[in-house]
């Protein structure tokens, strides 16, 4: 009997060192073959591979020596979906059918924007199409080639609008490398009148799903999905606890710990129902992810199922599993929870293996961080010295050195290090230490994606309003996806939809702002940022006078000590 598994956008999944062939068929909602489709994935060396259907409409994806594979199913006129598949031990072929949801134009359509080869597909310079009397849209483009590629970006009043996709006018299609297609039109005159008809896309309620034709794998995958749902639910419930303003900090800590225990128990039960050894590992890793919650295992040390997590030792230390993202976190905390932080033999085997240096450095950096917060100073120094001796040029070493080294830049009494960033509100102006001289400045490193950062905004607004006329300002540096994302957030009226209306922040945060780039940017190293939000206070001479007590209700108390 075939099993229908709902496609969901999941986080974190793994599989085993094995070989498997995925035979995939992509269909429309009425089970027809799309105009064009493909399945893409990232191979072992980090290259994106795209496979298209054969004459029978079957897309064959051969995965070699991977612990898991994430497949992205894409088709013209449809929304792409991605899912991670664990690879079982004794199965060499997996047959599946993916049914995709069509692109839709909702009734609350406000405008259609256009990007294409004429503007380098730059979202920030998208042009608005003209609406015609028959409710179609059009735009005239003169281009220096007889071939023009484009995508539309619909903007809705309330419906979600965060992606570009192919239009209704096309001579052919080209995959954009990110899950969608571009329309391609040809005109020898090099004058292109692009037309778009909203009726080209259907409306209604649709469902994405995968139909596995391997009954055993369907059962295994179903258990795996249940575990991921539990992890997803845990993250959501934990966020709601921290957003509950009726709870004290002590109550939030106690309630979040109880949540952790409850979810660990359920994931343990689900994992123990899985017989395939490789897919069991995926459950165990999710179990560990809930248990450590970043770098914190306080309260669960005596409750963890040690027999269960010992099974990760069946994974080879040289396995590619540990180099996937930050999955080595789970190996580190398995050793910690098993009481082996003093001599983590399994981790040392990983470090002695052929793993990438970034993975090895990440393990040592995490051990340093754990030892620091658990006051294991001698052990912390041992791991720190090992990291700096063996992997000094890695990014993890740089971040660890910035956070725990003896030659830090962001420390009391030192002057703020030199830097240069553009003013987000005026590209012609550069913000530097010299620009900040003459005022007390709270330097706030944040991100629009960061929930703790958003929770700090009411405190920042309160501080700014109280001290702005007392030789004080705030300088916020965003570590974010793009400068436009930060501007969009500041311009939005409803910045924190979980707050009641009377507590909404309706200002555009009217202090100094810069876009600092991604986590790979120079400013992250210069300001020694290991996580956001990060804040420090400088005096009118540019000297750092506070690095603690700058969050939440403590912020006002700290500022009052310095600003009279």
C-alpha cells in the first residue's frame, strides 16, 4: 500500500554512508507532466547538481556516500519544495512522486514588479508593470540583445509575497538556480513588450505531497517526519514561552526546561520505534539538539537517555555527517552528556580524522565555550591552546580568540577599534569612530531575523527617547540578508505582531544605522561578535565604558550611571 507523506519545510536531517538511487517523477496537481522540471541537490564537494527528466518523465538522482540528501523539486509555473531524506542501510532504490503547488496570483494583488537581464535581476531596482483596463499588466523594455530573460514579483495587500517566478509570456524557460524558473522571450528588434495575465495561474487550495512507492521506506520516513515535527513544535513552544510577558524570568526558565524534558521524552519514544540503524541516528541527533539547546544542558544531565545517545558512536569519526553544517554540535554534546568532557575520545578521533579543518575547529571552539560557561577554566585553556595551535587560521579560531582571547578589542577602557560603514539612510555618509566622537553611543549589533534582538527594541526606544537630548545616541549595525531587508523592517508599521496594539513600536528607530553584512563580514571580527544581540557603550572620547548590563531592563540602569 502506498503511503502519502505531506511535504513540509523541515529543519535538520541526516542519513547514512550509503549509495541510493532516487527515481523521481514531478507532476502537476492534475497529475500531468509540467512543461519543464528538475530535481537539484548539493553533492559531497558542495556543487549544485541538477537532473532533468528522461523520455519517460523520470528524474534519476544517484546519491553516493551521503548521510542524507536534500532534494529540491522544481517546475515551470509551480512552487518548488525541498526536503531532506535519510538514507537507510539496506535499500538501494527509492521511487517517489512529487506533486507541486502551482504559482498563484491572489485576489488582493496590488502590483506586479519585474526583474530581468535588463537590470541584472536586481530586486532593489525592480520596475513596476503598468496595469491595463482588462486587468492584465505590461511593460516595454529596450535591451541590447535579441533574447531577454525575466521574472515577475507580485505584491499583495495581505497574502505572502516574497519570491519571483516565471511570467505568463515565454518562448522558453531557464532555471534560476534557486528553485524557480525564468521566462525567456526572443525579439530580433530588441524591443520587448512584456505582458502578464494574472488569470494564467490558477486559484484555489492545493496540497504538495510525496507518494513513496517503497512501503518500507515510507514507514521509516514517516517516523523521521514525526521526529522533525516534534523538534519544530519545540522551537515554536519555546519561543512562545519567552514572548509571554506575563511570566517572570524565573518562570520562563522553569517552563522552558519542562518543555525541553517533555519533547525529549517524546522524541526518545519515537526514535525507539525506528528499526533502521541509520534513521535511528537521525532521531538521536534531534534528541540531542533539543537537549543542549545551543550550549545549555543544565537540568537535563540526569534525565538524558545515555544508552540511546551512545549509539552515535556507531557513526565513523570520519563520516561526512559531522561536516554538514554544524552537526558536529550533536557529537560534542553527546560526549558532554555522557560525562566525557574531560577526555572526549570520540571527538578526538574526529579531530584526528580527515574531516575539514572548519569542522575540527568548530568542535574545539564549542568545547571552549562550554567550559567557559561552566567555569572549567583549566580545561577551557587546554582546548583553547589546542585550537590556536592546530587551526589558527580558521574562522572559528578567530571568533573564539575574539570572545575568549587575552588580546580582545572590545574590552573596558580600550578605544573602539577602527571601522568604516555606510550610513544606511545616507549612502554618501560614512560612519567611523571619528563620526561617533562627542557623544555617548550605544553600539548595538543585531538582525531583523533575530528574536532576542527584536525583544530588545522596546528597551532601545525607551533609552533613546530618554537620553537623546543628553549627548547620547544609538548606533545599530545589522548583520542581515541585505540592506533592503533592514530598511523594509524599519519602514514596517507592525514590527512586533505578537505585542498588543498599544505596545507596538511605530517609529522607524530614528538613530544611526548601518548594514554590516553577513556573518562573514569584517565588522563581525572587528566588533568581536559571536552572537546577536551584542552591545557595548562608548564615551564621547570613543573609549569603551560598558560591555555588560546593556540588555532589557538593565539598560536604563547602566545608562543612568554614565549619562547625567
